[in-house]
C-alpha cells in the first residue's frame, strides 16, 4: 500500500512541476534519454537540462516532505 501511495505522490509532484522542468524530467526518467539527447531534442544546452533536473528533484523532495526523506 505504501508503494502505491508513494507512486501517486511522486506522480502528483511531477505534474506540479513547471512545464519545461516536467518535460525535461520526464524525458530523463521515463524515456531514459541522456542529458545530451534531451538537450539536442529540445534545442537547449546540456547545462540547462542539468539545472532543470536538479530543480525537479528539489521540488519533488519538498512536495514529498520528511516522510519520504529516506529515498534521497
């Protein structure tokens, strides 16, 4: 039950990300693209991809709160 709850919380956290941030994070995690592949596909720099993924992870951590801090 906790695994399903966690999955739903992460999904909600990802849906709450800004559009570009969500797009980059989804390509990275769901499509398993490299940062270079994402940058090429979206026409942005690899540094921008890295920054967007970092931002996404921070926002997801904040959304989940302390209850799931053991994941990080």
